[in-house]
C-alpha cells in the first residue's frame, strides 16, 4: 500500500523530502498549528499511516518560550487547549508528550526513532521555514497534511488573489468536494507513555507548572476568565452562539454594541477548532435561516481563506510593502498632508486620544483580547490618520494587534491590518491623508450603530482595579 494514498485527500498532502518510510519505533506526529484531536486531517493521516505499518503513533508538541511575539496571554490560552488535547489523545490510546525547550533539537531526537514524520500545515513565514528545515534534516519521510483550511490553499488558487470576488468562485467550485466529515480511525497499536520522556498527560497541571518557570513575556495578562482555551470550550461557544445569538448574526454583524457574534476567532487561530467542523455544523443547523448560514460561511471559508491566500503568497505580509501598488502610491503621495492629531505609540497603547470611541476599542482589546470586527476596522483606520506616516501606522497596528489580541499573529490579523491600507479593496474618492484608500469617520459610527452603547459596554466590563 502506498502511504501517500490513505483516506485523507491527496490534495491535502505534501511530501517534504525524498526519503523513505524506514524501520522505526513509531510514526511521529509533530503537532504545531492544528492543536486539536477532532477534524484533524494530519492526526488521522498519522493514525492511518501508523496502522498501515503496524506501528504505534507518538504525538509531540514542543513549547518554546520565544515564539514570535507571544506573551502570557497567548501561552495561557494555548496551554489550556493542550490539556484538552492530551486528555483526548489518552482516551484514544495515543501517546503524547509536551516538551519544553529547543524545538529543532527536540524534534531531531524524536525523529531518530521514527519510521516517518507527519506534521500539520502552517501558513506564516516562520511556520513554513520550520517545516522546510524538518524535511531537509530528517532521515525519514516527512509528510505535511493541511487541516486548517476547508479548501487547501494551493488547490484553491496558485497565486495571490485580488479580493474575495476573485477567490470566492474558485472556492465555490471546489467546496462540495471538501465539505466532508473526518472520521476518527482507531489505533491498532499503542505506545506506552512510560517510554516517552516529557510531561505526563495523566498529570496535566504539570504542563502549566513546568512552563511557568520559563522566561516568557508576562507583560500582557491572561484573559482565561473570558476566553478559556481548548476544543471543549470552543464547541460550547459554538452551541451557545447557535442557541442564543446566531439569529441576529446577519442583522447585527456591524453592531458592536451587541454580542451577536461567535467569538470563535481565538480558537481558530490556535487550531483548537476546525473551520471544516464549523462549516458543516452551521450548514446543517436546521434552526438558522439561509441568510445567517450564508453570512457565516462567507466569513469562515471565503474571507478566512482569502487571508490565508494573502500570507501564503505574499512574503511581505507583515510589512508596508505588501500593499497593492495603487494603495501604497496614494498613501505616500499624501505623506505631507496636515494631520490634526498625531499620537505616539505610547499614547495610543494607553488609549489617550481625543476619540472616546477609539479609546473604548483599544480598552476592549487590552482587557479582553478581543475587539468587535466593525470596531477593528475603525480602530485601524484612525491609527493611519493619527500617525506621522502610513509606514509608522502599519508598524504600530501590527505591534498592538499581535500583542493584545488572542488571535493576533494570524493570517486574518495580517490581512485585516493590510485591508485598512487598501488590501483586498478598491480605490475610493480621494481625500487628505488617505488618498484613495477607504476612510472611516466617527460620524459614520454614530449613524450606523449605537456607538455610545458600545462605549458603555466596554467600560462596564473593565475591572475596577484598572
């Protein structure tokens, strides 16, 4: 049997080197992006591969204290999710260890005893580099399996798309072939956890205890009281959304004073819930209208995968140079325009502007790790208006975005920031500072939503000690 033709669709599979499956003690699955056991194509491929070669499966997760731009808020959420993963794998008879330290060294040690290595797909620059290095340095076959896009990124399009209007028809033509369940495959042979050195999943609290001693950035506190991590909590949020708030999703998606949204972004970012699971769940939900389903699927598939397309095909996704030519040109041509307000990064981070609506959005981000999407757009546009240059604004926005949002450092975040500067958009009527890039004003907020109620909601949710 050819191990590259198991039940997972071939279009999800990339062989990262020309090595063979060799004799070994186990199949190794290096879990990194897809931090879950449900609807995880990489995990199920690894199980099938292990069964085919009559080997046990070993799942390895490596914690590093210097993950790019990560801090205590992000680590806490991720670790809570990993505890979920450990317990779920244990119930399936799959050995997992969480190891702390040098990623490349730990992977090399585990790979030496493996017959083959399976990894999941990452779309950002550093994630792709890690997988490339793993494939080059391994003495056995390394297989990458995509599990965090409904339609695999290269299958959907071989190039960077101009916008949703160009990617949507390409995805829609393929969608039915990929909206498929991912059944769990029973493991035939178990690997004793006693043979694996690391943190014992039978004592999951030791994961947090061991990692707490690491030299991680603690400048941003956890928001576990609002967003506890893990697949279990993610699924509870989905059920609660469907039961109580989904009916107003289509009507209130641009109403930040309401909470008619799913709050599922952080769980998607850490791979704690599958976009495929969400798409199938919402599509099959009999209590929702067609409009609600269509709006949700547009966001979870087309818009999200447009962001993945952007970071995958544009290596400058985190720099001002990623913008389309017309946007960069028009913003630069207005560099000398008078700005009524210019704020430093410190003033912005402290929410010390003249605009109470913007200040509220910044506070929501800092204290909850979340901001309503409509306010994210306004928040970003105003930083452009209040910065000395568009390049400074771009850097400031990514700094704040990646530091405070639970789903910062994500394709959606990079595309969202770049959208404020004209990415995936069209030229508009020319105006000062923005040129032909879309502008947003406080008067627009006042006209389109109850923005004062939003401010009151944010202020009411900030702890008294702050």
